[in-house]
């Protein structure tokens, strides 16, 4: 049986009454973000002139979208507003009530020519090599992305560049950068200073990337306004983050419980990138890495991407690549005592 979303396109017109500019603006969202969300999720085309809306697509979908627009418009009565979360919930409701009507989200086919540069205010970031290009393509097309591999492969830098670009294009409202606060065998309790001072050294690479792409003053202003937040992983507990670009760096140093906690904090309209190197785990002996565990558990989950880097992708000093290779060979040849 042919699925409904493969049927010929039809055009459905719907008039939302009474016509009210404030209510129509609330329905469409900032820069039509709500209509774009519905279009991208359902594969339909929505245009409007005032309160006259035209939906183009498979007939069953057009009828469902028309009803959704009418229901969302009713939400704007009495100074009500429509939020991205609300639009997402209406779409989820369609999945439950009309199984088979909603198409599965499609991921664009990887095209090396499309991934040329990531535009940020201060620098144009160019992915190098096939893995970096595939990684950027995955980030642009998946909600949750894992970048796994050795230091110097550009995992974190490219993720921050994608986050800055998404913020500048108003695809997200904020950037959150998090790291586990224990690494390289150091315990926070033995470092001087209060919590913010203790955490900062671990987050310094993230600051450096932001400063390079945005400049010192803009970054500091965005941090003041909480548009950019840089925090230890523990600060994620109990929060749900919508319309945000979230990067979890050095994720090999999360426990299995911390990784699950982080992944379940991701809200509507958000993109998450999890980076790490499974060969550099600094957790207490006997504690399993959340990154290693997640890569096994989530490997075949639709909507989650995994990009695996090797020493051949290292873009730092040539010696770094040789050092990575030497350690890998040593570890492979080392027999447990």
C-alpha cells in the first residue's frame, strides 16, 4: 500500500477568523519559525496572505495541517501565545491520533560540495577532509550528534562554529557549552578558588573557540545576557533546554548515569553535539565511561548521528598525529598483567 505522503500534491485553503495581526503574528512565529517547523516536519508547503493560508502537499496531510492551524490560532485568543514547544506537541499529537499520516523525517543525502564553509562573524571555518565534512553535515541535519576520536581532529571547534552560525541565523536562542569537571587525574577539591574559578580552566578551550569566532567583547556580552552559558555538566541536572545548541565536550569523562541525564535534558528545537575521545578516560578506576556506553546503546537510533575520527583527521601539528598513532599502537600491543 502506498503511503499517504507519497500521494499527489493537493492545495487546501483555510481562512482564520477573525483576522487579527497580533494573533496571526503569534501563530506564524518569529520569522515564520512555527510555519517552517511544520513544513520541515511534515513535508508540506504553507503560504499565507493575511489570514488566508494555503497548504500544499498530500491531501490527508493538508487537511490535518489546516485543522492544526485553526487550533493553534484559537490558542492566540485573549492575548495567548504560540510557542515552539506548543507546535511540537501538536505535531506529536498528530503522530498518536493519525498514525501513517506523518512521514518519517528524512535526512538529506551527504553531498561533499554542500559542506564548504561555516560562516561566523570573525572567521570562516572550513571543514577539512571527508570525516570533518560528514560531521558538519550530520550536525546540520540531526538533533543529537556524537563526534568521537582523538584530540586535534576539530570535533569541538567545528561544533562551536555550527553553534555560533545557528545562533546568528536565529535557528536557536542560546548556546550552552558543558564539560565534566574532572579530568587529567585532578580532583576539583584539591584546586584553589571557588567553584567558578575551579571550573574555568576546564572550560578554557570552549572560551578560546568562542573568542576566535565572535571576538572578546561580544562573547562577554552574550554570557552576561545568558545567551551563551558555559557550565559544568552537573548544572544540567533538573533542566530542560529548548531552542538551544548544546555541546558536551570531553564526554568520555561522564559516567553512564551522567550521559543519560544529559541526553534527556534536550528539549524541543534543540541541537546537541557530544564530543569525546574514548582512549582518554580520566574517571576513577572501575567507573564506566558514559560515552563508550552511549555509542553502543544508541548506535542504531534514528535521528542520532555518530562520526568517528581517526589520527588521519588530526589537524594540529604533524607530531600530534604521530603521537596519537604511537599511543594507539602501544595500547594495542600492551598485554594486561
